[in-house]
């Protein structure tokens, strides 16, 4: 089981039927480490320096790292059969087992 976040929902046209559809992109939710520059006093010193440079605008802020997991293109009827109303930034638990995928709303806060 892995936690995924709804990253993007786009309106598209189904290439086979020319009917309206939704493209839903799910990305993996990963906890970011608190010490990306190492541990100990040196790591804290480097982190403080980077924070100061970022606050002065000399170093760009690190953007969120996105790890794509699943992209689905569903017609309106398929989306209705999914039985979930997906919203951007909602967190779900994705389980892949025995040739099937299960998606359910996460009960844990991330």
C-alpha cells in the first residue's frame, strides 16, 4: 500500500469515442527528511545558510518533488462508476494486489 495525492484533474477528449473525459494524475506522497544537508552541527549550519540565502532571493526555494504513480483517463460514465469524487490534493491509499488496484480515502493526516 502506498499513499497517493490527486495532483491534477484535466478535462480531455477520449481519443477513441470523442466523448468528454477526465485525466486524473496521482502522485506518491513521500515524507521529506528534515536534514537534507546532513546530520549534526554541519548539516544545521548549511541548512541555516541556505535558508538565509533563500530569504534574500539568492537561492530559489526548493519546489515539491513529484513522483508520478498512476495516470487515468476516464469517460464521464467510468468516472461515475469509480464511486469516488476526487479533488486535487486529496490523499488516498492505493493498494495493488493480484491484478487489481484499490483506491480509498486515507484516514491518516500527511
